[in-house]
């Protein structure tokens, strides 16, 4: 049985970690669409303005979700920071040379650290 006072903290952190992962996943999808050339004008020409606007909006969501984790300063802050850097790096060079491997490794590291942190909050053994 767990101390009931830990449950709200667990749920809040779980939700913060999940919101961050969702934002990062959405931003990586924008990078994928950009690299795939899916941002186009009505006449089919590449639309750099739409691509940059989508990147900016996705980055804002990612950064906002990261700020919740960063402000609290507990749990996988270091891994979250690396993941923000990696997902931002997907947009470098106009989105033409994304480092998907580095991004996926950083995402896996954040997920593992988050799971470990949440497990430790409950005092559960992994």
C-alpha cells in the first residue's frame, strides 16, 4: 500500500511527462512532414513560410510542456533538456538533415528516466 499523499504528486508528474512527450512527438511529426516536403502552397510549390510557422508553433508547445518539468526540477530534467535539444535539432539546415537516431535515443532515455522516477515515487520495485 502506498502513502496516499504521494498519489497526487505521482499523477501530476505522470501527466507533465506525458504532456511533454506528446508535444515532442507532435514537433517531431512537423519535422518529418517538413523533411518529406509536405508543406506546399496551393500551386504545389514548397512553402517555407508554412513550414517555419508549423515549426514555431510546435516548438512553443514543446517548450511550454518542458517548462513544467524544468520549473519543478525533480525527475528527468536532464533527459528532458537533451530531448528538447534533439527535437529542435531536427529543424536545422532547413529541416533537410534531421538526426532521427539522436532524437529517438534521447526520447528513449527520457521515457526510461520518467518511468524510473514515477516507479520510485510509488516505492514500487521495477
